[in-house]
C-alpha cells in the first residue's frame, strides 16, 4: 500500500478490516455449504433495504449516451464507421 500513497492504518483499523473479511468469508462458506437455497443466509447486498448511506446498492442500468440511443433507434445502416 505504500506505493499508492495511502496513509498508514492503525492497528484498530487493520483489526476491524480483518474481522469484517472473516465475517464475510464465513457467510460465504455458509451460503456455499447450504443444502438448499432457502437454508442459505442471504448475500450481504440483499440484507438491507437497498440503500446504504442514502446510496442505492442496486439500480437498473442507464439508457446509455445520447449518440448510442440514437443509433439504436435508427433504422438501416449507420453512417460512418461505428463499431
């Protein structure tokens, strides 16, 4: 991490990250080893109402840029070399 210019992490921060990673790995192992889908705990992204800190975790994709949408609406061969 030194090459990326990050500040040094405190021991408490490193311990908290390691605990979170261990918890996620244990949850993952429980989901993998479950006999049936209903026995498995839900993945972390499905445990909330879909918002964390006011930010949606899952949303539909946007329609794309205007020029891409115009190409999708047009009929026939597009003008120019669009790949």
